[in-house]
């Protein structure tokens, strides 16, 4: 008899839900847009709706689910099974219940982890290169990392370890969505690259034909070969990413770093390749292998599925 598991990826833009078997094979998928409000319950309702849709598509009853994994943007309150106030959701979304609504739907244990932690668990479970010392870095709406050291996930007491997107890379620099200044995420995340462009235009006077009040990150990348400001911003993004990843390497000594998230996946030649070239000059210890994620845009949800599958056997991934 097949043992069924469910998993959810709660992202800033989208919610993904899957159902899979004990081998990690995904048999159904569902997706919803992440609501911007009016409150956290609306986000939880969308998460439950996506899970119901995945179950229906798989022909699996909620009561057949052994365990459910949730990979969520942060910050997490792991003890409460909730997402706290996130810089990437609406201003009225104070807390989002994660474990309780899914537990009520499935009558099963719900494992709640940070999205980047889900990424490193997913790579450990599925990838062909998965040493005991490795990391997963997401560069998307936000920036974060999941780290395994000697085969153990570094989660932290509250589930928020390795929040590297909030490493300070420039004292007194651009204000991050969290309210502090100079954080990596303030310069290089998809949400903040347009603000980075406006900052460079104002402080350095670099000319541009871009409509700065209307652009998104894709516009900056698309114009990088022809617009002076876009070119300058991408140069700065590459430098900040290299510095941030060098810090990650010095802190945790991974043998391989998988890089995921929409910004990295859609622009590997401008995000991953330049960092790979710069790291030997920035790292005083072992220079890790830098790889684009092997799981595409499903790194988090498949990592959450792997976390659900392996939670009863901590000797395999030991999350």
C-alpha cells in the first residue's frame, strides 16, 4: 500500500502544493497566487485550497496523508508553526498560521521549515551531488540560505538560521524591507533590484532610458547590454552576490552550493557564472562547487516533500 505525503511551498508570489509517494515521486501539483491580504488567514486559506486541489488531482483523501511538509518564507515561529510578519507580504499580514490549518485538513503531522532549508533538504534528497557539507541559496523575491554541516541541517532554535539575505554588505546603504540598512537582499533580490537601480541613478548619476518608476528586475536584466544604468546595476549585483556567497562559504565551509530562486534561474549567466569566476579571489578557504539548482522552480516544494518523508527517519537527512 502506497504511503502518501503532501508538501506546500509558501512563497511571496505563489503557493505550490504537491502530493507524492515515499520515494519522493510527485503525482500531482497545484498552484495559487499568494494573497497580499487582507490578513494572514487569507494566506492560510489559499494554502489549504492549493493542498485540497493537489489531493483531488491525485485521487488521495486527506486522511491518507502520512505527513505534510511546509517550506515557507520567513521569519518563522517554529514552535507555533507560524510565519511572522514578512517583508514580502502585505502590510496587514501580521502572522500566517501554517501547521494548524494543514493539520486540521489532513489530521497528520505538519513539518514547518524555512524555504531555503527546504531547498537544501531537497538537494540532499534528489541531487546526484549531495555531500554532508553543502548549502542551498535562493535569490528570488528575497535572499536566504539553507545549510547542512556534517549531514545535519542548521535550523536554529526558531527555524531562522542562515538568513544570509540580511547580512550587512554595506554599512549605511540601501534600506532593506526589514528596516535595516545595507543588507544583501536590499541590493540583489528580485523585489529590490528596481530600488537598487533608482539608488544608483540618484547617487552616481548614471544616465538611463529606463522608466525608473515602473521597472521590475526583469527590465533591468533585459536592458543590461544597452542601458548604462542597467549595466552598472548588474555589475553591482554581481559584486554583492560574490561577497555574500563568499561570506556564506567562510561561515559554513560547504563543498557545493546550489543556487535557486527565480532571479538566479532566469539569469544564470549574470548571477551564477560571474560569482563562480570571482570566488577564488574572495575565499581564503576551500572554494566550493557552485551549481544551479537541480530542481528548477520546485526546489522548495520538493524539499518540503523530502522533509515530510524523512522526518520519521532522521538518519537519512537528519533535518
